């Protein structure tokens, strides 16, 4: 018994559908990985801005102290100025990221996190 022409076409169609579904799943997995990497990169950028501002302020304050001989005032002022600058830069970056998310149509507020114990107590 040889298979009929229709059964071959149906088999090819099923194989094509299976291949398309597998390809879509692989593409979805890749896109999730790319988004996760972008989010981690943005978080590291904000951390770097926070630490960098304070460290640059500390270095500038130390330089002012060495240059003018005002021992603790330059360092303290530099650290405070660096901290203020780093908070400003981090907030600006966060605002830019929120604007990008809003433009992309992503929800701005996620669902509240419910732990498993809380979920069981409610039932």
C-alpha cells in the first residue's frame, strides 16, 4: 500500500505547521532573553551613575582640599554634590526608561506580588 497524494500533502502541511510553531517558540525565547539583558544593563547603568557621581564628587573634593588646604570641607562638599548629581542623573535615566516603556505601550504598573503563603491564607 502506497500512501495517497492527499496524505502526503497533509503530512507536509502538518510538518510545516510544526516547524512554524517551533520557530515561533524559539524566536519568543530569544526575545525574552534580549529584553532581560536590556533590563539588567539599564539597572547596572543606574547603579554606575549613583556610584560614579559620589566617587567623582569625592575625588573633586579631595582635589579642592589638597589645592586650597581646606581639609574636610572639600571632601564633604564634594561627596554631597556628587550624591545630588548622581541622584539627578539616575532619576533622569529612570524617567527616560519610563517614557520609552510608555511609548512602546507597556503597562506602567505591574500586578502586586503575592507570596504563596498570602495566597493560601486568602482562600
